[in-house]
C-alpha cells in the first residue's frame, strides 16, 4: 500500500544534540512537507520541498534543516539551535492539492 | 496571511446526537479545504476534501460544506458514536507562493457512551 512512513515513533534528545527524523513516501508525490504540532497551537509549517534538490523555509524554520536528495525521502534534522524542540512532528506529501500525512514522531528533550 | 479558526475548541455530547463543527478562514482565495481527524498521538487522517468550486462533500455519516465567499465551512456528523471521539482539524490550501496547508487549532470532540 502507498503511504508515508515516519521513524522513529518516539525520539529522545539530550541538550546540545542534533537528531534526524526520517520521512519516506512511496506515493510518487513531488511535494513534501514538515509540520510541528504543539498543544493548543495547531500545526505549523517548518520546511517544504516541491521537487528533488530544492526546499524552502516555512513559518518556523529556525533551528531545523532538511535535505531532498531523493524524491522518496525528506529527512528533518533538529539542531542544537532549536531551543524548544519538544513537540510532535508530522511529515506530509501532496499531489494536486491533496495531502497525505505520516503517523508522526514525538520528540522529547531529556 | 491566511488564518483559520475552529469553533468550538472542545465539544462533549451524548452518543446518537447530530453535531456541527465550524471552520472559518480569512482569505477566500483558496484551492480547497480539507477536514482531518487526529486520534491522540497519531497522524492525520483525511476525512473530506472540498474543492473551491464545490459546495459540499459527503462520506458516510459525514457531510462537509463550503461557503467560500463568506469564508466558512462546516462538518456535520450524523448519529454520533463513541468511536467518533477525536480531534477534528480544518485546513485550507491556498497554493500560490505560500505553499502548505493553513490549519485551524482543531475541535476536540468527545462522544459520551
């Protein structure tokens, strides 16, 4: 079945560490997105990519980085510059205005 | 900048009731509007997608309407069941230079058995 796979489901980060969240899709979608979800704040766009080897900052890109070397993959790195990384992270892909979401990664700073 | 508001923020009703969730958006220049369901700790499941040229979409007990000119959408749930308990998110896709969906903060729905 086609879909989006995010891993890991749970991730713990120590202060000062960089961590990478994986997002893989087999839907053959060109566009991919990363959102952050905090309680009471809804989803906010971190980065998006409309095509391989190209990506753009979203509304809250500071402290995050991405790459898009393959159409299927859009990993998100949470760097030590992100001061409040504890959140639920959702990856999505899009075709013709229709979005499909992964099951999310919960990141906690310990 | 597009803003999406969902009312109410939370709702608790007895099983069997019909209910309406509301969504409003500030910029009517949208391509489509989607309603999603999110269970605790899970990703988003798409429920209904309404294109800007459409007035409503139906799937089973769910019906979503769109009034683009007034910037409003409603999600109607008929004969609610405990399994409908979840957070319901409304999102608009405006396309153009600002990519990505703009989400409301959601309505947390509890259906009492």
